[in-house]
C-alpha cells in the first residue's frame, strides 16, 4: 500500500475523517493511535452514511448500490469533513478538490464494508 507522510493510504484517509464511516465496533478494534479525532463534521458524515445504509438495508438493496448512494447523498458532508481536516492540517492534500476523488473512493469502500457487516 502506498505511504502518505509515513502512513499507509488507508490510515491517512482515516485521519482525514473517513474513519467516521466505520461503525463503532469496527472502529473499536483499531489501535488507539489509529482512531480518528471526533469532530462535528465527522459526526455529520457518520450520521449521513448511517442513514443511507439504513434506508438501503430496509429496501434490501444490493451492495452495488451502496457506494453510489453514499457518494451522492453524503457529498456535502464529505466536502465539509475534507475542508475541516485541511484547515486543521490533518489532510495529506491542500484542497478539497485535490482530496475529493480519493476521499469519495474511500467513503464508498468504507460504506460497502459497513453495509456488509450489517448483513452478517
């Protein structure tokens, strides 16, 4: 996995706020130093993703619908998280637009993982 500022890409993304997409049990399994800092922006993103996943689960939606649904319905929250992380100096890039493609991919992957965990 490619390193970003001494961290793996997945850890870097977690630090910029996308760990909020992983529900509490999965987050609790991570080492303390790897857990994301709680912010209002991250909580809003987590609430958005949780709502999307709940609606998809109630509709018995296929896993292939998860990534696009989260990307579309939580775009504003994701941009807000990225902006806050850039301002705080915790993002590995200097603008929302530079981080956005990587963050959208990571958000979709994390949401799919969470959705699959709910199904178990």
